[in-house]
C-alpha cells in the first residue's frame, strides 16, 4: 500500500499495550491499572500507606550554562540548557511496614528495555533504591 504525500503513519506502542482512562487517570496498560486496584485495596485495608503513582526520580541533573546577551542598552545574563536531566518515572511508590517501596509493572522479565535496566542500576547506585518489578497484577505487595 502506497502512502499519499503528507500522510503520517501512526507509530505503535513498544509492546502493543493499549492506553486508556479509568479512575480519572491515564494508564499505560490494563495490567498497570489492575495493579493500581490491588494496591488501592491494600491501602484501604491498612497494609500499605502513602500510595502514589508516576513518581519521578532525577538520576542525573541537567547541565546548564550562563551567557551574556548583549542588548542595545544593556547586557542581560541568561541561562541555557546544554543537556536535559535524565529521570526515571516509576509506576507506584508506597510504604509497607515502614519500608519505602518503588514498584514498576512489567510485561515479562525477558522484555526489559536496556534503558530501563540502566536507569534501575543508576537509581540503586545513587539513591540505594531497589525497584520491585511486578509481572502479574496480583503479585505479593
């Protein structure tokens, strides 16, 4: 099939998961949403506390520099970003028995992206946080 000029082909998801909205949030997959329901139930029962979703961790800060912009009447000091920060955003965080848990829902242990594995190692090396990978929505909390 030939595409017409100006036609943009929509790029598919990496693992063919379908995003959808439920409970007022956008979810990356049904498995992630099902895990949310399990964790919300555990929080309601008092098994976990302070459940949060999509928590961002800055692994490497942005690199910025200041420069002088010469205007007609004065010089102005401005800042520009040379490199953006590298961040990792997890699916869920919560406390269980006083322990801080960072959890990420994954399809399979064989399908972990290289970028994720690298960020996981950096997060542990810099902040001492291990990521709990969840492959089934009903896995142990």
